[in-house]
C-alpha cells in the first residue's frame, strides 16, 4: 500500500519531464531496438539448434524458446554464474492466469551496447 500513499517529489518531477519529452524518448528507444534486432537475429540464427527466436512484435522484450537438454533453468543459472549475463527463465513470471512455459526465457533488446552480452553468451555456449 505504501506505493500509492505519496510519490517522492523528485520522482514526480522526473516523470513530468519525461512526459514533456515523450516523443523524443520513444524515438530514441525505437532507434536502439532497431539497431539491436539484427544483432539478435544473427546470434539466434547462429544457434538455431538451441533456440527458437521471434523478435518482439512491439516493445523491447522477447521470450525465446530454449531447446538445450539441461533445460532453461540450468542454462540461465549457469550463464549468470559463469559469464555474468542475466537471462530470466519464464518460471519466475508466475501467474494465476496460466502456467509459465518451461522452456522460455526473457531477453531485452532495448539497451545500448548489447554486443558484449551476446559475445559472452557465445563464449558460454562454446565452452560447454
């Protein structure tokens, strides 16, 4: 309940500032996503034996399918422990509406400079 009692003044100021610049912020984010999608397309094409990839229909979040024998939970855990790349398995998205798919993970494509993370995943996959 505390999140709805009173917002912090600086947060309200920053939110108002963002709203005044909404189109500029959206354009920047769309440009970042557009630049990243070919990188992700190429990465998943190189590893099509392990992943089923579909880019986001809109926005910056995708939920690829993982086909590795150890399962998506182990894949995500090993990846963060061995190479510092955080991918979230679908199991953390619990809902009373439906079961989370057991073979998917969340990946964001809306950050600048995603290539080091993709390179780290490549290195992880090569080391197995």
